[in-house]
């Protein structure tokens, strides 16, 4: 049976949803991107009181001047005795081995996590989990699951990060045109609105829709991920409640790429 994993935005939210989930995905401060809020090591200690599985997210590209911060953070996270570290930069695999750390790893290179060949490559490197790309179809996800021993994460609810830039695109725009900042920003293209967020680590643009594939049968997948980014906390809690009760939630059904083949045409 699949476990419910939630990406959280606050400690209060973590407390409010604890009865409806099995695991927290917690982005670590200064070492994670694509999240509205991040958490300190002290925050993670507090989340442990809820007695759920915890996966800490460290998913930014690491630069040379950040290696000491990364190594120290990994040592501290290892002491917390959590369930896993979700990583993007493959340096973490070597660093874990070099430091003799025990925390399991979750391979998550987002748009690259698309085939069982690479999932199995990392599994042989002792990476026990893989977080699959949101651009995969349901058929492709099932194919990966049938051909790997790795435990899998799949997104089923929430906004999907489309791309991230190290540049501060919003702040630069506001500065050039002498505009005031807003709490929420969007960009419009071809009649669609895309949420965009600027943090100290750069800018992320999200999908123009909320993925809502909670009624699709993913019983063969180990972890189903519900993402609270940019979603009202009460609404998010109700989505989890409804899922637990096998009820439809209030958001429109949206399956993203699950039933939409990606086809490239050369013009």
C-alpha cells in the first residue's frame, strides 16, 4: 500500500496534517530550491515529535564554496536519524560514502528521473529510493516500477516546478521598472498564468495548474507526494482528509502528463 508524503510549508501545517500522512518532505534551509519555505535543523527536530517518516530535501546544485556547508549539514542531518535525504547534486553520493554516513538517499534530478536504467544505476550505488519526474506518463511510471527494486516517489497533488534560475528575475524586473513587490506573482503567456517565486537562491516558475491525480491507481508506488506550495493550508489539509476518506477534493481533476505523451517534432 502506498504511503502519503507531504511537502510542508510551516511547523503549524506539519502539526495540523499529522493524522493524514505517513511522511514529511522537508526542504533544508540554504540547500534546497523550488520551495516557498525551508526549514532549519532545529525545525526538523521539532517535526520528529510527530512520529512520522522524514525525508530532508537537499536539491540545489552545490558550488565549491558551499561544500563545507553541505558536509557539515549532512553530518548534522545524519545525527537526526531520519528516513532519507532527497538529493539533486550527485556529489552527495560520494560525500556520504566519504563521511561514512548512514542516512539513505533518494535520487531526484527532476526532469532526468525518467527511466529504470538510471534508477537501477543509482540503486547499485546504494541509492535506495528514486523520485520520478512529473513529465512521465502513467504507463512509463508503471514500466519503471516493474523493472526496479528501488522504492519510488511520485507527485500526485500540487503545483509542479517547471524551471529554476539562479538569477533573481522578479527582483530585477521590479528594480528596472521601479515597481513594488507583491506577496504573490504570476507571469502570463498564451492566456495562461504561471506562479513565479523569487527567493535568496533564485527564481522558480511553477505549472499553470494544480496537479490533482489523487484518484489514479498508484498502489504499486511506495510514496505518493502531496505538495502544499502556494496552496492555502486549510485547503491542503482538506485534500489530505478527503484522500484518507476516499472522497473527491474540491480541486479540478488534472493529470498533467500522466496520459499525455511528450512528442518532439523537428520543424
